[in-house]
C-alpha cells in the first residue's frame, strides 16, 4: 500500500559559540588585515595664491584619538595623503618657510575621506578669507551611505544596536523576513556584512549581526549602500561597519543603567481585543553597562575595557497545558582592547569580546512546546578576538594586517544523548506540539564560526596625476558544524496525547502527558544524523583599488576583486569550487574645484555571499536522513505501554515506510557561483554655507542575475536511494546551478542632507524612493535563508505566471523617510539639556493574491507521470496576478528624547535620558491576514487549478501583535517609554 501521512519535521536553524584571545597575538603583525576599514583619511593639495602647486609643505595632524602626531610632506604636485587616521577631531597644520602657517580643525569620519584644498600666503599677510576649502566627507567619494557617531545616537530615541543604528541610513529597510535583518537597495536580507572592529559578526545563515558589542562602547558606525570599493567583498547588499572606543591619553569612562518594564509599552489593539484582554505585566528590568579607558604610557600604549550585564526573569506559558514557568535570560558581555605604538608610524592593536548568554526553561521551538519536560537550559557562548598592525615603510608605503576569529554555538540545545527510548520527544500530529522530552540532541551542537586573515599595502606615486594604490588579499572561512540531530535517541514519536471530553490534556500519576498509540496512525521518525559534521566555505580574494587624482577637478577610482571559493564538507564532499573577477569603477568631477559641487558616477559588480543552505545542499551539515514508518502494534496508551515504545512495531518496509535521504539525490554544479549584482550609481553632492552642511541626491540601478536555483527535471535524471539497507526506490535528482531564469531589478533614489543651523540646532534627514524593486525570485523566507523557488522544478507542470510571476518583491517599499532634529539648550553651570525629535515614515508593504499549500492537482500528477517522473512535488503557492500586486497602508511615527547632564567635579557628569518611542501612539493597522482560497465555483484551467479566488474568513483582520507599527525593531506594542541614567567622565 502507499503510505499517506501528514507530519512536520523540524530543521531548526540554531546559532553558535566563539573563542578567546591573548594580547600576545599582537606579534602576528605580518599577518593580514580584515576587510573592515577602521580608519579615515585626510588628503588634498596645497597651492599658493597664484594657484601653483607648493611641494615640500610639512603637513602635521594631531588628535586625542591619535598616538602622537602624524606628518607628511607634499609631493611635486602639492598633493598629500594622510591615511589610516583613527576617527575623531583633528587639527591639521601646513608649514613651509616663507609662508604663513595654516591650521584647520576637521572631523575624520570612519571609512571616509576628507578632501582639502589649502592655499598658502606669504608670511606676514593677514588672513581675511578662508584658506582651506573642504569637501564634506559624505560627498567626497563615490560611496553612498552615512556615518553615525555615538553622541548622535545618544541624543536620539533610537535603538543602539548595530542594525538599529543602521536604520538611520538611506537605502536601508527592516522590511525583511526575519528579525534583526536589513535589506539594502533591494538586496537579499542575508547578503549584507556587519563588522565590528573589522571582524565579521554576521550570523552564518541569516546574516543578522550577533551581539558582539557593548552599546556604550560603539564609537562610530558607517553604513555603505552603493558605489563600494573593491576592498569589500562577499556581499551584494551593503556593509555596516562599526568601531569601538580605544582609550586615549586621558582617562575616561562611563557607567549606565537602562531601565525597562513591559508595562511601559502600550498594548496593541490586537492585545486589547482578546477575551480576556492581554495586559503587559509590570516587571522592573535593568541592564548595566560600563566603559573605562586611558593611557598605560601616553602616546605609546592605551587600554580600553567595557562590560554589559543583563539578567531578566520572564514568566512564560507553554501551549495547551498552560503550565507557567519562569524563564531566566542571563547575558554577560565584556570587551578588552589594547592599542600600542611600538615605533613612530607603527601601531598594533588587539581586542577580545565575549558575549555569554544562558537561558533557562527555553527551547529552540518554544512556541511549539506543550510540556515543561521539553524545556532545557541552553547556553550560547559567543566571542571574537582580533589583532592588527598598521605601519609605514620606506618612502611612505603603508602596510595593514589583521587576523580574527569568531565563534558561536548552541550549547545544551536538546536532550543529552540517550539509549533509553523514553527520552525521545513526542510530537502531536493534530496540534503540532512537542511533549515528553526536549527536541534535538545536545550531543550534536551546531556551531557558526568564521576566521579572517587579510592584509593590504598602499603606495603613493605620480603618473598623469597623483595615485593612491592599495592592493590586498583576504582569506575568509565560514564554518558551520552539526548534523542537526533531531532527538537525543535519534527517534521522534508522532502521536497525540490523551484528552478528556472538553479537549483538555489528561495526565498520568506523575503529571506526564499520556501518548495514545493507534495502529496505522501513530508513527515514528528515525533521524540518523552525521553528528559533528562540518562545512567549510573558504573565500580567498585579492584586490587592487587605485584612487587617481587626474587634475584639480577630475578623479577616478579604479578597482577589481578576484575571488576563489571552495565549499567542502565532512566526507570530502565538495559543494562548489569556483572563481570570479568583479570590477569596481568610479569617476568623480569637482565642478568648481573647491568641493562645493561634486558629481560621481560608478559601476560595480558584487559577487554575493555563498549561502550555506545553497552551496551546502549536498552536505551532511544540517541535513539528516529520515526513515518514517507507521505503528502496527496493538492499540494502547501511556509511557508504560511497551508495544508503543518498541521500534520493532514500526516495521520498515516498502508497504509501511518512507525514506528521505537528502544527500543521495542532491547535486551541485561545482562551477556554481553566487548571485551576481550589477550596479550603476550617479550622485550629486553640494556643500552648504561654507561647510555648515551638505546635501546629496543619488540614483541607484541594480540587476541581479546568475542566481543559484535548484532544478528538478527529467534531464537531470534520477537516483535509487538506499538508507540503512532500505531501498526507497528511484527519486528525481535535485541539481543546484546558476540561472538567469530567476532575476531581480532595482531602481531607487536617495536624498540626504545634514545642516548645522546654529551651535545649538542640527537638522538631519534622508529619504529613499524606490522606483522599482521587482523580480520573480524572493530567495528567502521566515527561517529559510537561501530558499529556492519553483523555477526549474517539474517545468512540465509549473508555469511562470502562476508559480513564479514577476512583480514587486516582498521587501519593496516605495518611500522611506527618516528625519531628525537635535537642540541643545546649553544651561551653563546648570549643565546641558538636549531635546530631539525623530520622524519615521514608511509607505505600505506589499502582498500578493495567492493561495498557499496547494497540493499537485490530478492534472499535474498526470502530466508528471506521463513525463516519466518517479515522484511528485510537494505543495506549492499559486499566484493570481502579478507578484506584490496589493499594498498595505503606510504609517508614520514620532520619537522623542530628552537628555540632561550636569558637571560635578572636573569632567565627571551625571546624566539622565528619557525616551518615548511612537510618541503619538499610532496604532494603525498596517498588515493583516491575507489568506485567499481557491474559488470552487470557478472553472478549472489546464493544470486543474481554479481560475478564481475568494478571501479567507479572517481576511483583512488582525491576527497578531506585529500587525501594528513597532516602536522599534524587535519590539511589539504602541507608545513605549525607556529611561536610562548614569555618569560619564
């Protein structure tokens, strides 16, 4: 007989742990430097009053963030460059005998370039006009993005996490399938890079940043969205690059207490409409942060340390049985950093950050847990370390080097390995809930790690202009381990528990749920996972990037990056072995030569990340086999009913079992490459009112092709699958390869400006307009990064119009505005009082008219059998019209901050901060149930599908808290208050 069975299988995406460091590793200065830029640059030209180049000028810069002064002498063209400057406020002086010394204070931002045009006058001539023309760093280069400093974040009511800070940037949206992700210029949400101090802190699967930072220690965050140079690779979206503080020649630090309470967030209309209404409990919660840094030896060795502590008890209720437990979430973070200048122009830095988290009464499947016996205590060790070197050799060649490691693990995630069948989890088929024992096995912890080894050398030379040429390499290993063991015993029982007439669970004398074993209905899954399996994806890259100042108006940035990628798993299984070259080209024109009007054009290709789910499709990592069989013993109930627990009563044969071996029929074309993004950007920037502000408008065009997709066709053949001696018969092969059948295209415009209206008032704003964000391929979903589509699967029975239509993609957002103002009242001896307002406006998300979970029709089955397929596809989604044809309502929110600090003794300043998110308590319904069903009154088409749809019974209604505006990412509810206080010195 054919086995017909509906069940659920959990391929849970866990997380990972990390590692350790020693300052002794600073000796690895000959090793290489991570791709995250951690410094800025001042460059420019020096002329006399006749506009002639002045060589031999000594340019010296000093800063509280720099160990000792840095000097350079202008070349024969009057040009100078001071790279690798730690971000901060600098004083630059220009000196030459016979000329008056010129001094200028300037702000060097993370990863950006300050362009200066300096005019020297004869000694004794008084200065009556500005002698230094400066292009604001945000518009000086072809890169489109933004920089946000710690002080600005503190002055706003905004999240202080990496992704929270990044949402202040243009071309960025949180409209993504999973929390903590960002989509940049229409990209996949799993295809950005987050870095802290040059260390890649991305989660290996979802690419959301791990919490490897202490918020109060973040000094500056840079967001790069387009026009990005060849120094950066392994992404197709954008880069979020942050650095932490490093100490200085003066001791400084901070202490902070953040106060939280669930009752300080207003309930959503959904919560208020429940019967009884959901009321958020009043539970006082605190997190503590501290930083401290200073000199060990002034101008030679600095230290910095930071810490964070949070311990929160939260009442939780498991499903159905309504048993309440207290969940304790304990998070301890610590960072130590040393920065030393071992000789003039030679600096070494090393740091270690640990993020230890332990949660009691939890589960990776908490929303599916009905029994406290299925809960666990789980630890998430997570850490990174790095060491880097920066130095100047010979005639000015700059050498950079960095080595880093990051480690992340799910520890204790599941039950301990056991041979006692009673330690197996049970799964209720009718309710979709887990009971009796923890799901997964702690014996097979999943790790998500990486290592980086990168370096670069920069040289300065002249030929038809001035050149700053940087050549470098990066070796990056992304590592994932674990076979995804589903159970401590390798078995999972699928059967319902005993319930009374009202449907309430019945428990035995020990308070346990009572499984009911029904012949031909109850079943078991056996998951023989490859415990400890490992997948390594090694990306070896070399690049060159040349900044060519052709003349006083025109410059070019010419670069290219070569990548070689090898994905290999336990058992010498090769996923991909491939290579690619991508260009990064840009042209800049300073219209007036003074930096007041600048035009940029750029073209680049981005080779996206090699997603573990895709290039690891043939790997044993995360892909256990599954042998499913029905129960054929006597009827009975209870954990003491021996026949129901005897695996021999679940015979494995062709009449009673089905076998799934993911690796047997999954193949990857070894030349498969990651998706390729082509980008063209044009931008125009203007300096306002002698440098008091700037404005920029940019147009971005992107196309994405060569996308990785799986193909199931007759041409790709079949495989006779055998597992544990069981012949499952022939199944269709699944082959991953590149295709242009799947495609995406993006056109957008960015408008951004910053203006200092007075010493008290600063205005900022950015608006992103998406003209087009279309395609036929999403490539990801909730908990499914790198998800493939119906493109290329059983093409005889699945057409484009109904199964993968073109249209607006899920992360489409027509318009997105972030604008804010910060006003400082300046109370003199009474301290400083600042107030800020942030307006966030988002146009509506999109949704499609579609019916989900549609099984193959009789007509489709007949087509596929006629074509010779030995098996049938799973359920599909059927579209009626273009993708994203419908639009939800848009919304706007106002956030408010009030901050006060007062000087007490010296630099010691106690402070208080009060934030209100969603000040006006906007509770507009911005998403809702969009369930459609096939209309059985309409005729069938050639594939046996109904030609019309009707709305489901809950269409247009709220079904969850997330249907209303969020006060900030990761938080549901209405108006939300936050309070913090502390001291800085």
